C-alpha cells in the first residue's frame, strides 16, 4: 500500500470534521424551530441509512474482499473479509452494551417528547440525561469518525457520500444532547457547547485511528479496516437510523427515504464508474 499524500489526508479529515460537527445543526433545529418537521427528519434518516447500507454492501465490502483476496487467495481472503465485517458490527454492539440505555443515542426517543418539558423543569435529571447523552454520542462517534476518514482516504468521492450520510444521522444526536441541557439550564450556549463537543469525537476518531494505524498500513490492514467500516455502518443503519426514522413518522416515509438513499448512491457510483 502506497503512502498517502497529505492533500488526501486533509480532505478526508475535513469531511470527517463536517460530519461530526453537524451535531450543531441538530442544536439549531432544537433552538430555532418551534416544531420540528418530523416527517422530513424521518425521510432524511431513512435516506442516510440507504446510503450507508448500499455503499457498505455494494462498494466497501467488495473492495475489502478484493484487497484481502489479493493477499491471501480467494477462500481465505473471503473468510477474513467476512470476519472483519462482523467484527465491526461486534464493536458497535459492545459499545451499545456498555452505554446505559436512557443515554444511549441508539435508543430511539422522540424529539417532540423532549420538547414537552418545561424550561427548568426537573433540572437534575434532564441535565444528567443531556451530559450522558453527549458522552454516549462521543463514544459512538469515535468509530464513525474512523469509518468516514478511511473511506474518504481511499476514495474521496465515496467519502463525500458517506460524510453526508453520517452528517444527516448526527442531526438528531445533536438534538438529543442540546434539548435536555437547554431545558435544564435555560442556556442555549451551554446546550450548544455540549452538542459541539460530542461531535468533536468524530474527527478525534479519525486522528487517533490514522495515527495508530499509519505505521502499520498494508493491504491486509486496509482490507480488514475497510470490511470493519462496512460492518459499523450497517449496524448504525439497522440499529439506530431506521428505528429512529420510524419513531419520528410513519413506516413508509422511512422506507421511501431508505430506497431513495440507495438509488442516489447507486446513481452516483454509476456516474463515477
């Protein structure tokens, strides 16, 4: 594997920063919208899931398989790709297991439910929910940041698509942090700060991951990492995005968003082929 040019590294990092800091968009939704358009949010989350699932199974997994098969042969390379794919899923499942349920961003809850609270009501419990939500989202964003970064580093066009999908899925995470903190403290500044900090875990994941992995970069490591990235994104889509999309609005809005995301991703890959 050839060494990466710093221009490509900076582009990949920039996309990761964009994806991570989109939690701030969620804060803006929470602060400046009297009523969030949950139908639009549902469709957008479904769209994000469609992009992630399609690109993981059609583009990333085959690319990882091709890389590992070139090193280990068809049978062994395919085994390693499959194991790495489910290894990525296992990592996200373990993180979910370790994060308490009420603060876990993968435990879908309605945004409008949080807005029913009165300003300053039940301060201690709401503040705790917001802070722990920020911590939980930061933990989840760490591997997501590495996934976005690695994808963009290998294929910038692919990285843009994944960064946009991750950014969309970070919006409700920003809401889930900022709303309880705002309603417990009455401070938009405090709420935005915690939302912003939780998003910083995404570029941090990219920096740490690249720093740790760079001395060991090879076709084998790249193939295993890429297969794991595919598993991470499929897990996020099935465990977080689709359940949340369906909670916000009716089933078919989420499904049509999902199909639209797949179609747009397929078209973009065809045009870039």
